C-alpha cells in the first residue's frame, strides 16, 4: 500500500512579473517502508517537492494522499496535527533550538503535541540511549559535534514515530565519515519500517537508496522504480 | 501544547536573551516605580494637609474680614467694596450666639523678642484664654493666657517651645521678663511642641492677650476670629448665626467670610487628589513607552527566532501555539517588570518617609492597581502584534533563514 500518493501536482511561484513552474504535472506514489532519494540539480524543484510532502507548502493543483487520506484540503491546524504525528523532518543545518539541551530538543515535538511531561521524559531517555546520546543529554547544541547534532535532530524527528521521515541534504554540513554514520543511522531506521525520503545532490548517497527520483525543471525526469517514465 | 509548557518555553526563551530581557524589564520597572513613587508623593501631600487641618481642632469655624466671592479675589471686589474691619467687639458679640461654645480673636504681626540677653524675630499672636481649648494645644509649663477683658489684657506672654529653647536654653522660662517690641511682659507659660498649623509654626510664636497685641501693632482690627461650635451638627447653624450677627453689626453689609474646616479640607482634598491623579497620568506615559519597548523587543525576538518558528511549525506547532508562546513571553516581561517596579516604588516611598518623617508618603491602592494593570495591559497589548506576526510566518520561508 502506498503511504504517499501524488496526482497531478502543480506548484507555481510568482516572482514579480514572471511565473516559475516549480513543479509541473507530478504523479508519484511511494510505498510504506520505501527508501527513496530525490535528486536533481539546484532549482529542479526537489526542495519544493519535499516541502509539499512535509505539508509545509500547498500545491496549486493536484492531490496529495498521505496514508490514504487526502491532506491537500486540510486546514492549517489539521495539517499541523499531521506534521506532528506522521511526518519527521531532518534538515541540512540541523535546526536545533540553541538554548535547549539535547534532551529538550528531542522532547520538543512531544511538548508541542501536549504529551504529559512524565511520558516525555521516559521516551526522551529511551531515545537518548537508542541514539547513543545519553552522555550528552544536558549539553546544548553549541557543545555538540556536527554528527551529534544531526543525531539529536534525527532523534527529534523520530520521537513521535512518524510514518515518513523527510531528510533534506542531511549530510550537507558534515564531513564524509560523520555523514556516512548519519546515513547508516537513517538506513537503520528505514530497516525498521520507516519510510525514508532523502533529498540530495550527492550521487554517492543517492545511489545507496533503493529507489531514485531524478527531478529536472519541476518535472520527474526518471524514476528507477518505473523505468518507462525515463523517456 | 500544555499551558505549563507554554509558560516554561516562554520563560526559557526570555532567559535565553538576558540583556534584551533585562532591559525591557527595567523599562517596565521604571514606569511602574515612577507611578508608585509619584502617587505616594501626591497622596502623601494630601494626607499631610488633611492631618494638619484636623489638628486645628474639631468643629472649627473661621471668620475672616472681607467678602470673598467663591472665586476668591477679584479686582472688581477690591475697587467697589471697602470691607469694614473685624474688631474685638465683633468677636465678643459672637460669644453670645446660641450654637457657639467658644470664641477666640486672633491678631498677628512680627516683632522682636529681647530676653536673657538674646534678640530674635518672632511672630506675635494676640488672642484670648479660649484659644488653647479651641486649638487643643497642651502646655509644657505654666498656664495659658488668663481670662480677662479682651480690650485690656495683662502684660503677660506664652511662648512656643522653640523660642523657650533658643532664648532660655534648658532653663525654665516661666516667670521670666521679656521685652517684646516696646513692651515688658512676663512669661506665664510655655506651649508643648506641636509643629506646623494654620500656616504658622506654633513653636515659634509668642502669644499675648489680644489687647496687648493690638496696642503693640497700633491697630484695632482682627486677623481672624476662631469659633468652636457646640457640636459638629451645629457647624452650619454657627455659620448662619455668625453671618447674621456680623451683618447686623456692620450696617447690613456682608463684608466677612465664614469658612468651616470641612469646606477648606474638602477643597484641599479635591485639589490634591486631582494633583495626584495628574502626576499618575504623567507617570503612566512612561508605562506606555515601556509597552512600546516590549513590543520592539518582541519584534526583534520574532526576527531573531524566525528559523526557530519555522522549525516549531515543521514539528507540528499550530499557529495559535506559537502566538501563545510569544504572548506569554511578552506578558512575563511585563509582569516581572511590573513587580520589580512595584518593589522599587515601595522602596522609594520608604526612603521618602525616612527623609521626611512628617510626610506620609504611601502610594494609594488605586494607583498601585492601576500601575500594575496598565503595565500588564500594555505589555500584552503591544505583545499581540509581534505574536501574530510570528504565528503567521510561512514555515518554508522561515526555515530558510538561519
């Protein structure tokens, strides 16, 4: 069963007089548990696609079904609820809140979702142990290495046990070795059944995914799962 | 998001930028402290005046020469009326009125006292034996002026405590001879210290029989006539009777003014309350300024934390949650500022009371409530705009700022 189903997606930006077709006529389905890399040059629309998948942006036309539910027509608050429970984000620049400790950063999505403090503490402790961050629980982001920061960010993205994990250039700010560790961590999570979608322009990382979507000028140029689209 | 979490989040956010937070707290604190101290000053002045009038003695009616319209002095009055003087006989006539218990004439002037080899300028008050009871003074030594014919008067004097101290030092003054102007008088008593009252410091006054004072100053007029009514309810009756009696004695002309302590007191009370309110209003401007500062600080916070707001939205925060978090932060800045300012203000009032012990500088309750309310109100009001701006941020745009 497909966890994500996009049909006829259009996204148009108006910049002054000119209109930019960031996404045109996009039809993609992604099954639960898949490991997908979205690749393509700058401006090809891959970030716009990721924002749409993360419900941070709305398409001008077309429909988006997440786990069988049409999420394009939801109100902003309903979309926020979907983001809270079903979608996890990992960013290139980590996006940790600088004044909060690692533990507090990991607990942030649960706090926003209104989960009681006792349950939060228990789940945060579990996550800190799972991600090997227990000794760093009380450190602030500026006291952590890049790899540790991204591990905190991934722990935060998965603490609500989302259906889909969206990673935007997750290794872009890391050196090669640390980047590999982060990719291994994401792949481990994917191995446990979490749908993983990585946006990258690093060929090496992209090729590790079981499925590659190649974007160009807002359209899907090739899909390794459906070679027929390639032409 | 739970309310406790919203508050904790807002607190941590404010604590994360200590300089900015402390500056806006300080601005709010100064505003509230200004209101508290200035109203304490204004209300202190009011209480001081009220206390002074109360110390004049109760049931007091004061007669002064000259017709005063309610508006006070006007040039037209000065030109067209020549008020008849108030005389000792006028005052004595009032003692026979039914609602009057006691009457004391009062004439006053400056003279020099010469005794014990020392010379000093003093205020001389000519009055009668009844004066001490009307004003509820106490004697420190000896007795007050003897009861006698108001038009003659024995060559005696009663001095205030400060004069006793300055002329005679620690020595008893009763029985001593003094020279007052060209008169030789014998001191029969010393008043207990009471401080200010009715515009003159009683501790620095020499009291002599009214007849002595009039011949000393070569006059036959009175400065005031003080009347004590039989009871508080009879104040109006006294006023009416005095008016009628003196009108009759002055050939049908209403050329005197009768005031009751109540009326004067009420006027001063109203005046000083208005003054306090005006001062509070001026101080409240600084509260509005502080509110604008809080808004500015919150706008800067929204700009600085744009990426964080984008992140919170990506993590599933609803717009209302973000708005509440920023509003809570603005409210906290205002609340802490207001409470700090309240403490500072109370301390300031305390210092004022230490410096001027006679001055009851306590802020009135309404001013405290208004100051704290305005501080919180402006803080929240000016917090709304930045909070809404934060809530409306587009998450995609916000996340790109880092």
